[in-house]
């Protein structure tokens, strides 16, 4: 019995990608119906996608999941294929991280190899007991061994480096010569993407083992010492193409940028002015300190262009290390989400008239400026804080909650802190007490209470994960909950929990 196509499409929308691929091969009708679902997101990436593995001839072999990788210099062939296969018109989200060759990378790589010591990295790579033995000069054997091996690498790898550098030079020149063609082909691509709503720009990680070079995985090397500049170069390129094709997007995700690399232009302002969702991470947040550092002013001006339309705003959405909190310093949030008032050069909190969701992560915040900013947002419904520490004396999280606008009815505080251990303690996360929401509940006058149902759902989900993993059948009841009843265990976990959801009373 055949069903209406609309019903088939509704059913297929619940299937994961690998199931959709199977359905698409059953008949032409299903192939047509599943196409918009299969190609809602495309990833133009320079690296092979991690795929599936299986045992072949007694060996476990990994098969790539992506049919092809993409180089910026040869983007035209990829775009032609997307148009020929009638894929582009279905795309709603574009992830962009093509192979991109940074000029001068190998000179930086040689200097990186010749560094005498990288104590922190070397220490974390020591595993054998003998490596922790000290030599005659009081140095760890493992540290010295790694330093010596590193200093010997330039000589051992000279020929490989020269061969790889020759490839790099030709690729950089190709990118430079074809810059106008690359821009034109992106304009053509966006003109054929009427459904495009979102763009995410990621860093391409080069794999030096492809060139026979020892690949000690290091973010600095794999990102070609670019300092996140590549992300912004791609953003400039895509924004120009969007403007030239008279296209707009609603969502922009930037997992890694650095304030020093930021520029602005009419095309970037055009891109930001239509955003309803902005999620980004600045690797350095020194520009938020009280000092006269205007490094973030261009980023702040672009956010200002998005302020009228933004509904969801995430700052520090993901960080390289976890949780990557700055060592010390108070961050003033209005230096990013604010404007400078002349002539006294004071910051005025920026008002986002449509903002509903705000997420902040990995910050040491000067609390009065945070409260001032939050209280100005007229339609805020959900505030989410993770690894955020309040640095100001006399302020706790319930003070922040009290100042949230009346429209806000949901609050999440996770792995955060408030109240310094001593009045003269520095503004550093390890000098601020952790906030345990179930131990120090908000006062009734705050207008907020803990969402006990959310906590109970979390405990139930944890139990279900154990059951799904077969733990209930393996462990005796007294070991499932550390010798306690489930009720006692839940009560213990409740008091120890460092995160909670709150709801408006």
C-alpha cells in the first residue's frame, strides 16, 4: 500500500544518515524523496572523514567515509559536481574547511623543530617509569631524551621537509593565482543554494605523516601556525561571495578565531546583519580585560551589526583545552557586547531586542558589568553559564539571577564559581569557591528555584545508560550505588552536583 509522499518524507526525516542512504537505493521515488534530507548539510573538508572499520585478512582496516576531499585551489571542480548532481539546491548548512596552504609554514616548522625544550608537552608524553628517573643534572631522563630527539629531527627529515616545502610553494602560488576564480565559483555556488541558512567555518588540520614526516600531533603545527587567521580569511571569502550573489544566512558558527586576525568590511557587515544565531570562540580573551586593549573592537562592531536580529548568542562555544580558563584577570563583558560612549570612552551595554538564548563559557567575569548587560535584554528567555567565575567581592550567583529580565524563565549554571577565598585573593578561578547549587540554594527572595525534575531526569538517564551497558547484570546491587540504596546514592549525588537548572518561581 502506497502512502502520500508527504508522509514518507515525514517518516524519513527521523532516520539517521546511514539509514537514509539505504532507503535512497531502494527505488527512484525514494531516492528523490530522501535527497533533500541527505544533503541538508555538506562539508567541504580537506581531510578524509573518519569512516568505518572492519576486519579484512586478519587486519582491522579503516575505510574513509567521505568520497573526496576538497582543496581551496581546486574548488571549481567540487562546485561543478555539486551543481551537476543537483545537490546544491537542497543544502541548508555548509561546513567549510578545505585544504588551505599557509605561506611560510615550513620556515615556522623548522624553527618549531629546533626549540630546545617543550617541557609541558614532553612531560605529558612520558609514560615509562624509567623516563621519570633523574639524570646527573637533575633533569628527567624522558625530558632530555625527547629534547635530543627533537633537535636531531631537522637533519633526519631534511630531504622530506624540502620535498614537502616544494609542494607547499606550488600550492600557495596556485591559491594566489586562482583567487579571482575561487571567488567567482563561490558566488555561483551560493546563487544555486536558495535553501542555505547556516555556515560553519573550521580549521583544516594538515597531516604531515602524508609526507613521511614524524607526526607528533600538535594543534599549532597541524593548523600551520596560523593563529586562527585561516578561519577569518575563509569568512572574508565567503561573506564576499554571499554579498555578490545577493544571498543571506541566519546562522554562523566559528569554533576558533583570534581577535588579532579580525577585519571588517561591507561584505562582513552584510553577513552579520541577517544573523539570528551566532556561536563563536575567541582563543584569547585578553581584550576583555580592563586595560586599554582595543583588539576586540572590530569584532564588537560586527556583533553590533547583528544585534537587531540575533536570537541565540554563544560566546566561547568550544575551547582547545578544557576548560581553558585564563590564569588571572577580570573580563568586562560589555567590551564585546557593548558600544563606546563619547567623549568619556565608557562602555554602554548593547541591547539585543530579539535575543532569547545566551550562553557564556570559560570566563572570569567582573560581575556588575555582567549584571548590567543581562538586565538590558528585554526578551531573554534562557541564560546558560558554564565554567564562569564571578570575580567581584560581594556578588554571588543568586545576585545575577535576581537581575535577569522578567522574560527569562530558565537558567543553567554549571561548573561555575563565586566568592573569593579571601578579600585579597587574585581574580583567578582557583582562588574562587566552586558553586554547588544543591548545597547553597538560592534564597527565596531571588525569584528562582532549583528544577528538581531536571535533576531527576539526569539521574534516570544515568541509570538507563548503566542498564544499556549491561552494568545492572554484572554488578551486584551493593556495588551499583557504592553500597547505598538508589535513594541514598541520588541524595549524595545531589549535594555533590556542580551544575543545575533553575526555573522562575
